[in-house]
C-alpha cells in the first residue's frame, strides 16, 4: 500500500508541478499585460495632464477675455455718456446759433432801415444839365 501511496503522491506532485508551470506561464502573461496596462496608464496620465493644462490655459484666457469685455463695456458706457453730453452741448449751441442768427437778421433789417436814404439829393448843377 505504501508503494501505491507513493506512486499516487508522485502523480499528484507531477500534476501539481504541471499546474504550477501553467500558472507561472499565466503569471508571466499577466505580468506582461500589467506592464502594458501600466505603460498605457502612464501615457493616459501624460495626455490627461496635457488636457488639464490646456483647460487651465483656456480658463485663464476666458478670465482675461471676460475682464477685457467688462473693461470694454465700461469704456463703451463712458463713450455713450460722453457722446450724449456732446449731443446735448451741440443742441444747445445750435439753439443759441439760431437765436443769434435771428438777432443778426433783425439787427441787419434795423440797420438797413436806418441807413437807407429817404430821397436822393441831386445837386442844382446836375438838375439843370439833365
């Protein structure tokens, strides 16, 4: 019985060694896959880092453009206020010019009425000669 027992143990040992060899091959295969996954993971992390840096740069650009837009809005408001004030000033100047033109016309008519001779005096020498 011991021989059978020894033979069975040898057979089990041989099967275990074969299973161990097969598992080691699987382990080496998994090690290769793990190395591939790690390399892919490293590459993905690098790509993700580049993507994050681009997003940060885009966000900074958006912040800068937003600030510039707000500044341009403020400048536009100032320009509109200035243009409105200029338009009011020009309207006042135009009204004043119309009043002055009317006064000038009135004064011109008065002056013309005062300087217009009532009758032309013809000297006596010219009366007889004519």
